[in-house]
C-alpha cells in the first residue's frame, strides 16, 4: 500500500477506479514533467555528475524535446519551462551542505517497506525516497510555483510513511519555487498513521463491495477548476462515462 494510492482514493474516487480498477493512467502534466526533470537535474549536480549549468541546459533540452517540440506547446508549458533554471538553482543551493545523496544499488531511489498493522490485519506499506543523505536526513523534493506554509494532508501522509519506515532519520520536504524554498516537516506521525489505517479499511470495503464497472456507474467524475486530476483527460472521461 502506498501513500499515493491512498491519496487518490481519498481525493478522487473516479480517477482511483480508472487507475486501479482498469489500469488506465492519467497523462503526465507539464507540472509533473517539471518536477521529474528538475529532480533529475538536481541529483546530477549533487552526485557530481554534472556542473549546474550543464545540468540546467540538459534539463531544458529534455523538456523541449518531450513537450515543446511534440505539439504540446501552451502558455502553461512555456511557464514551466521558464521555471526550470531558477528551481534547479534554488534546490541545489538549499541542499549544498547535505553532502552526496545515497541511492539503491541500481542507481534508483531507495525503496521503503514496513508493516501497517491492526489487531486483525496487516498490510505492507511501500514508498520511494527522493534523497537519502549520509548525515541521517531524508529530503523529499517538491517543485511548485508557490511554496506552502504548511504541508498538505497528502504530503503529511507521504512523510508519515517515510518516517515510520526510517524512524532513525529526520524526514523533511523541501518545497522549491522559482523564487524561494521552504523546508517543512508537519504532522504528528502517530496520528497520521492512525488516519491511514482508517483510510485503508475504507478502501478495502470499497473494493470488496463494488466491481470497477459498478463503481463507474454510480460514482460521477467530480469536475471543478480545483480538481487537477481530470484536466486535459477527455479520452479518459469518455472511457469512464461510456455505457
């Protein structure tokens, strides 16, 4: 069980049904690509694979070839492109004193596994760590256009997963925007994990009582300007609403 799966169940049941009932994923948005590519560039700098200017140039090239040259150009894409350099520089500056992060043997993110238990059930919790430093620090890198003053419930849950699995580490989230950074560690881990157990029971009950087809017929898509899950997902909407 992952924090991302629980978050999607809590935030948007229709998208949860698409992803886990039919194995149909949503498209990666320009903001998602920004996050992935900025993180890759930051890792290249922190691990001394590239100088920061080269990492930025390569990141911009990857972003262009992925989004801007493939017919996906828009004002949003251009805005995210413009944010790449300042975000990478701000992140590298904020992490400059932490040392060289450690990764799995294959060079990828370190995986965590731990048991989420109640008296009558147990389920493995899993997750992947962005940056693990030898000084006992775990940093999850979040790129954004606005830095929060408090972590969202979803990020608190993600942090609680990491802290539960790695309780001897300090676990913080570094929010990086083109203008500033914010290092946060909100949420009481014990209380958050209590809520996680309640959410897991709700998810289990939902999946045991409804097939994907039944769920699709009785749960509407919650469309609003605040719901980013369905933005640009016309094909997925048509699939979900088909008879």
